[in-house]
């Protein structure tokens, strides 16, 4: 579930940083910084979702 959110945040951050050419300050917030924060949170969400997912259960065969 969090992999989708992580990918979304990564894409939003990358679009803000590399594709947006408009005013980089909106209401006192620097969009480049917000983009890097979104990329970091997206990467963290992807990594945590992979680490925290339940592993395979071993089946004991007799």
C-alpha cells in the first residue's frame, strides 16, 4: 500500500524540481525544498514498505 504513496511522492517531487518552470516561491515556501522533501518521504515510504512487509512463511514438511 505504501509503495504507491511512495511512488506518488517521488513523482510529485521530481516534477516540482525538474519540470516546473514557474515561480519557485509560493506563499513564502520554496518549491525546490518542498520537492526534495517529497522525494525523501517517497523514498522512505518505499523502503519502509519493503522492510516492514511480512516475509514468507516456512512450511514444515514431515
